[in-house]
């Protein structure tokens, strides 16, 4: 499988593919614990070696998120984060970095912003892809106001509970990469990996023309390395967000340094395979 190279996401995966390496994908909520320190955290993820950075758009009802990410969204909203400010953060990050950025969000804030307007403004700011957690692809054809454009790569989710008959549709319509959720339930770090990851990733790859990354519950370098051996990428989110929660009283530079120190071994675990 040769990843497409249409934008920064494709270019990064293509480069990793040629090196026979998996991608490290890092997630944080934009604006957590506030906008200025959040930007420093995102730069820290970049310095630590993240291949793709996922930014959560703060939302008041993040139903797919566990308590750690829910609290991150709450901190961001309480500090004044908005969708427009998230795009401002992206613009500032783009002044010095070309690392691929994906927005991880729910439909509500994008619908309120204006679906087409958001795609245009996000792409202009420097966003490369979007993962809309609660928008089934089937709804796109039924609602004129939520028509996908080519300005952002639209990334799909596949979960262990996804009916087998639906996997080909999701896999074939995913752009940039495909996100395999390795366990049922909401987001959150786990002490053990879910069962059946290798077999499930292999089954999904039969239908996918883009890389398959695995997330939900990965929190240690050892787990990162194990997943990197069977997938095209590894996603770590809640474990990083937990570092922000634990150190939210620190200055931006100190918080960023702690996040960077935590993420580096995770990246090294992925690259060790």
C-alpha cells in the first residue's frame, strides 16, 4: 500500500512508508489549559517527534470522550477557547512548523460555524484533515448544508463494534488515514491493549487505500511499540492530556517541557519497531 501524497498528511505517511516506520499521532485538546500555553504544548509535541498532531476542538458535550478528555475540553472552554481561536492557534503554529495537523471534533461546533466556511477557513489556517466523530457518512448525501469538500482530508473511524458489512464503505471513503478505535467505550488510557488488534487491522487494510492508525487506550512506550508492529500509526491522546491536567499550574515553558519529556519515549517506542 502506497499512501497518497496530496497534502502534508500523505507526504508524511509516504516518507514513513519508505523508511518502513509507523507514525506517531499525538492528541491534545486545543486551548487546554489556556490558548497561550496550549500553543506551547503543541510545539512541544512537534519537538518530541510527533508525525501528526490531532487538535480537539473544545465542545461542551464530548460524548465519545472519557473523563480526562472531557475535563480538558471544560478547561479550554472555561479559559475562553472558541473554534475561531483554535484556528488562530493553528495559524501561529504554521508560522514555524509544517507538521500535519488534524482537527478532532464533533459536528455541532462545525455546523454552528458554517460547514463550508469552516472547511475553507481551517484549510486556509493550515489544517490538513478533520475527523468528525458523530457524522455518519450516510448523512452527507441527505443534508445539503453538510457537503464535504476537498479542502480537508476527511478521516473515518472504525470501531470493534462496526458491522463487518459497513467496514468497506468507511475504509474506502476515508482520506489521509483511517482511525481504528481498538476498544469499545470512550477514550482513556488503559493498562493493557485490547485483544485482536493485529487481525482487525489486517481485515481493515483489505478495504483501505490509506494508512490505518490505531488509538484508544495506548499509554506506554511498550504499548506504542507493540501497536506500531501491526499498524501504520499509533495514536496517544488521554495519556498526554493527563500530563497537562497534572501540571496545569505550571508556566507555559515548564508545562511544555514536561509534555515533551513524556512524549519522547512514546515516539521512540513507535520508531523502535
